[in-house]
C-alpha cells in the first residue's frame, strides 16, 4: 500500500469504532467516518423494490427520496437534510431504526467541535 503503519492503524481504529452499539469517535478520521456512514439513508439502497415484502429498513430507506449531508463551515455545523415520503412510512419509523445512528452522529460532530443538525421534511429536529 505504501502507507505508513500509523496511518493504517488510525484507519483501522476508525472502522472498528463506527459500530453504533459499541463505537464512538476517537479521532477526526473516526468522527468523519461516523458522520458519513450513519447518514447513508436513501431509496437507492433498496435492491428489492417490491413494497409488499419490505421490512422496516427497506421501507424507511425507500421512503427517503432525498438525502443531503451539508457542511456549513462558516457556522461550524453539519446538516443531514432528508425528505421522507410519509405515504410510504411515517417519520417515526425513521427514528425507530436510526435513533442510535443519529445520536452517534451528534457525538461525532461534537468531537469535531461542530454542531449536528437533522432536518426532515423541512423541519429541524436536532
């Protein structure tokens, strides 16, 4: 790879610490990985498009018609802006499966000394 062992170690530690059950931000790299990974929700993640066979993860991901992770460097914040089609699932279903990920993102942003905002259907929730 040609990468110094210290850099490889930091990347491995970031990967090992991004699990929402046991992980936490331990470095700038791990915080960035958490923010990127935990905000990955969108319709294009659903391979099976048969709504009749959806389980909650499929239904929530399919309901997200637009997802943007915006960085506002001037105000030192990162904004996860989602559009959820509530005809497919209620916003509460999003929180049922994404609450741990949302809180992990909040703490990862705090590690970076920035603010994390969650906006769903034009409503700021965090």
